[in-house]
């Protein structure tokens, strides 16, 4: 079956659901294409964006994770994987209860930023998203989005 990974911002208690931005959950499904989660992460971490040619703009999330503690957590994670944090508790919180999740170990709220990330990717690289054919009529925060093109 494979291991399923989510990108988490431990500092801001935010996470990205790869399915909601058109990607698979396995590690290698999230790299190597223009609208991939790894591309989105690179843009989120850009600390000096907007100061030169080739930079991206048009969205407040660009660079908003610069300097934060970030991890890619899979469902096979163990307690010692992230020093000072309980990776399995974070993963369980993210998988647990929708878009605002409670980390049962620490009583902290985690927020899914995938919908805002779709907007950022549309502004930054021209990605367009749509629901898969069998999911028409679902809400914007429902998993099943696919990337259908970029600039």
C-alpha cells in the first residue's frame, strides 16, 4: 500500500493535504512536476521573494513559512522522528477531524491550508484545479482535487 505523507508546519500548526492540491500521498508522488506539493513548499519557504526577476507574487502565503519548523510526516512515523515533537500524535490529529484538528497529545489546533494553497499556486504558477469527475458538486475543502494545467 505504501506510506502516506503530509507536509506540516509545526511552528504555525498548519498542514497541507496533498490530495486537496492535486497530488497523491506517497512521497514520490509529491515531487517532480510544476504544481507538486514540493513546488508549493518551495514557494512557501521563499524568504526573499519579490526582489528580483523570476520571483512569484500575487498571494500572501508566498514566503509565509520561511524560518518555520517544517516536516513531512508519514503514517509510519515514530515518536522520535521529530526531536521535541510527537510525530504520531501530529499525524493522528491531521487525519482525525476535518479542517481544524485537535492534537490530542498537546491540545493544539491544527489548520488545513490546502484551499489557500490552491489559490497561491494559481497565482504563482498558473495552476488550475478542478474536482475529479466522480466528485462534482462537492465543497472546495473536499479531497479529490486534480491539477489540470499550469502556465
